[in-house]
């Protein structure tokens, strides 16, 4: 009977097990209801992040990656992805936040470490940047880049010995990096010129301007190292670095020279000039150079230049007159004396000096050009002095754009406008990329009331050389005569 009723002795145990299974199923179901939407939503955020990136909406992509990281906590790299997307969106603060979070969790890739270091350096936290870069192992694909970044940072801080060591370590891993080799060559020029030469001569593949600088520096260093005196070599090297506008390294080279020979007057003079170029106080070094050698042309010239820059022409005159006496064959000093007197309004004395300059170097275009520029700029003796200079320059360089431009200016300022128009146009034909010729033709057209023709020439001058004297003057004229 009991069998017919479906009852047996195991029935109570079965009911209990059934209840447990039911209870487990309910709990599991509730768990799925609570937790399953979280990863599903995370995947949806990942899909959105990919779509936003494809659309170039990097800020939204960054947010989507961050949201996905909360929900797909087991998936690595999402916070870093949020950082790279923020970086593409130019959101540097959030990029730093995401990269830092990923770094702290031990999840940041070497590529991310490079990016984080660059950002920290950019926002003024170089020490933290170096700490991050140092965690990139030498076996990493980014190891060389980390050395180069650290080297660039140390170079910017003026820690040149440390920088040289880092450039070298990076080049051991990536010997084909010409920019790194060029930078190493620059630093070595200020430390040990002999070692700089092979580095600079190996450089290839850089943009033309840097290639020209490397070639110029290497050739100059080969001449400099003919002397066995390292202090002398470093002054020569510093001058070469100054000639390519590497003033920080030039200053360092002159310091190194003085460390070797504290009584080297020329090194002190150049140290003063480089200090002035860097916005430092040059006077102590300049005065020290004169104390060591009162008859040094270099020391006298740089001290005179200091007083010219600081609007003390009387002191500058005394020094340059001494230089001119010590070095009478150099027309440069006569030109400088002429410029000082011209600025003071003493045009007759200025003319005497310019004429002395051309008498000293009659075959040098620069001396005639200086006299012409004086006459044109101050509008004195144009029909005599400027005309004579223009004719002489024509004889020396008959096919040069500047010869025609000079003659055009003389014609313009003496009222011979048709001739001026011819000369300016011919100058532009010879070299259409010279801003000065376009400026002068535009100015001519303004003088003869042909404003509509003047504007394009002035615009061309401004476009060709916006920061040059010609470009600046063209911009001022365009402000007065708007299109």
C-alpha cells in the first residue's frame, strides 16, 4: 500500500535534498540577477569604447574604458586604455591619473610607462618621470627610448655628464638613432672635442638643418683639435656651439675651459657673452677677462658689446676705439663705431667711420652694405653715399638679388620711382623668396598711391619672414593700410 502511495523509507531524505537543490537554484538565480548584468554592461562599455575611438571621440572612449574597468575587473589593460584615449583627447590630467593607477596596480605596459614619464616631465615632475622610466628593463622594446628620454631631461636640466652617459647607453641598444647620436656629439664637444667628432660624422638621415650643423661642427672641431691644449680646444668648441645657437652647451664649454685654465682671458670673455645670451649676469666674467688681459681684442669687444646693449654708448666708444687701434685691418670695428655715432645723431662722424671701413676692405660687400644701410636708414646722403655704395655692390655682385634691391631703394628715396619699380621687380625675379624685396616694392607702391598693388607685396613679405625686420615692418604697414 505504501508502495502504491509512492512512499518509502528514503522519501524524507529525498525531500530534504530536493529542498536544498531548490534553495541553491534560487540563490544562484539571485546571484545571476545581481551580478550578471555587471560584466554584460562592461562588455557594452567596451563596445562603445571601440566605436568612440573609431569615430575619433577619444574623451568618450576614455570614459567608456574606465567604466568597463569597473565591471570587467578581471580584464587587464582597460585602465591603461583609458589613459591612452585621454592622451589622444589632450586630457593630460586624466591620462596621468589612469596611467598612474595602472602603474600602481602593476598592470602598466612599458609603452604606458613611457607615456606616463613623458606626461610627468611635461607637467614639471621630472623626478617622478625618471622613476617611472627606470622601471623599464633593458630587455624591453622601449629600453632605448627610456634612456633617450632621460638623457633629454638631463640635458635640459644642464646635467651634461649624466646626459652623455644616458645617450651612450641608449645608443648601445639603438645605434641607428641619429638624433641621439647628434645630441651626444653636441655634449661631447663641450667636454672632450676629440670624442665628439666621430659621433657627429656618423650622423645621417636627419633633417637638412641638423645635418648642416653636424657637418659644420665636426669640420670646425677638426681644426680646433690641432692644438694639444684642451682649454684652447674647449674655447674653440664653445665658439662653434655658439655659432649654431647652442648657448647652454657653449657656456658649459667655456666653464670647462676656465676650470682647466682660470687665467684664460678669452674663455672668460666668451663666458660673459654666453651668459648674456642666456639671460644671466655677464658683467663679472667680462670684467674678469679684461683684468686678465686689458689688451685682449676679444675682451674689449665683448665688454663694448655689453655697454652697447645696455645703452651706454660712451663706455662702448672708448672700448671699440681701443679695439680699432689694436686691429686696424678689421673693418668691423669701424662699422661699429659708425653705428654708435649714427645712433647718437652724429652723422658726419658716423660717415667718416663708414668710409674708413670701405677704405679698409673695398672688396667686401658687407662694408659697402653697412654704409648703404646707414644712409638709407637715417635718410642722409642718399643721393651720394647710398648711391656710391649701391654701385660698388653691383660691381662686386652683379647677379645678386640684393644688388638690385639696394639700387631700387636708392632710386625710390631719390624720387626715381619707375627705376625703383624695375630694380625691385628684377630683384624678386632673381630670388622671389626674399621678404625685403617684396617689402620695398610694397612700400614703393604705397608712396605712389598704388595701394591695391602694395598690399599683396606686403602680405608676401610678412608670409615669407614673419619674425624678421622686413616681416615686422610689413605687418606694421598692413595694420596702417588694411586690405
